[in-house]
């Protein structure tokens, strides 16, 4: 059976929730097999009984089990008495739940038990038991996690803003760069965790996914550019591999800046890290990426790039006079915004 059938909003889940709300209790088997037939007796064979949440809820008023086809499109039987082997081990205490677990073990089918007293919903399958949470509880937890992602995004943006200013001044240290990388990775991990939690919301997951996408927008690309700007030559040409190394770090390793620095060969921590200029160039609209590489290859570092006269910029392959002047104006604006200027010939 498709596991998504039990997500909030899905027809099967709606039917099970109706039963729980009415406190009528139920034992529902999804699918059929010869083994199930052998341990079944009595019951009502239903012909052409299309599945609906309301029909499932009505049939649950009878004491016996309900058999639904694997696609949850048809209800096959109702009020069935199930007799699984008593020798099968079960950790459940109530009669309905003990029967459900044993039937699942013996038939290898998914079996759902709804408690009449507590309205708890348990799913037995593959020797495992899973208790379904109420949608409101899942949503509450996801909303709390979203707030954590929002806080992490604000912290990331704060250190990123500081990075931008210090890069232009050429006064940023390895530790400050590593802090940006660390917070970006933590933000990505937390966002992925919330996505996984949101999957249990079913049809309500869409809004959460939009919020998450907004909160993590641009983070992956920004991290790639920061790494290209600051990694030592041995590392920066294989950004994909480096990002994989970072993602494989444990939380303890990631939270230890000195360890992250050793992994990325960015030591000592208090040493100035001069950027290459990839992120600054990426913020200029309409500049082709191949020209980013040409400019970096020519000037090597951001300070040299920011101090380059228009004529020197024009000498780079692919840079015409208009684009050279556009670059010079862009660099002048950046320098003016931080009250800093380079001594150069422009």
C-alpha cells in the first residue's frame, strides 16, 4: 500500500480519523491474500462497494474487522472475525491491537487499529508499529521548527552582511568566513529537517514547503560563492566535493570552528582571508559567468579587481568598453558605500 494513503487529508486517513472522532474503534486490513483468508471467518462480502471515509466509518460500528483492497478504492469485507496464531509475539495489551499486530505479522499486510477508548491510531506493518499523530500536533511542531529556521536565516544574513563589508575592506579573517559557512550549512540542515516533518502533513504541506523555500532561498548558491572566494587553491576548484565534505560533518564537528577550519584548510583562524571576488561579481546583473572566471583569472583577488582602472578591465577578453565602464562604476559604488577607496589610476 502507498504510505501516502495515511497522510492527513488522504481518503483513508479521513476515514480513520472519523472513526477515532466517534470513538467507535476499528481494525482495518489493507489488501488481501491467501494467508488472510485462512485466518478469517464470517463477515459480509461487499460487492462493488466503493471506498469512502463515511462508508468506512459506518462499517466500523460493527465489531469485526474491515478489509480494504490494496489501492484503497474498494471495501471488500466487513465484520470479519480474524484468528491469527496466539504463538506470535506482541507487545500490545488490548485485544484489538494484539490481534492487529499478529495479523500483520502473519499476513505481511498493513493493519490499522483504532482504539475505542483513547482514539489512538496505530499502524502495524513489517514487524513495526507506528502511532499516527493528530494533524494539529504535527502542524504545531512544524510551525515551531519554521520559527527556528527563520531565526537561523536572520543569523546567516547578519554574518553575510558583515562578510560583504569586510571583504571589500580586505579585513576578514578565516574564522569570520567559517562562521558564514557554518551557519549556512546549519540553516540548510534545519530546512531539510522541517521538509521531512512537513511531509507528514499531507495536503497541508504545500504552504509549509513554500515558506521553507523562501527561507532557504539563495543560501546554497551563496555558500558556493563564498567557498569559491575563500577556499585555498587546493580546494576551491572542486566546490561540489568540498560541500559534500561539509554535509558529512557531524553537528559536533560543524559547531567546532577549528575543526571546520582544518577540514577546509583555512588555518590559522585569525589569518586574513582575501576573497577572489566571485560573490561581488555575481551581484552585478547581466554579467555572464564565463566573464567572472576571466576577471578573476586576470586580477586574482578582490582588492586588485576593485582597484582596476577602466582600461585594465577593458583588456580582459570578452570585456568591451561599455562593460568595463559598467564594472568600474559598480566597483566605485561599492567602495563609496563603505567610505573606502583604493589608490589607483582610474
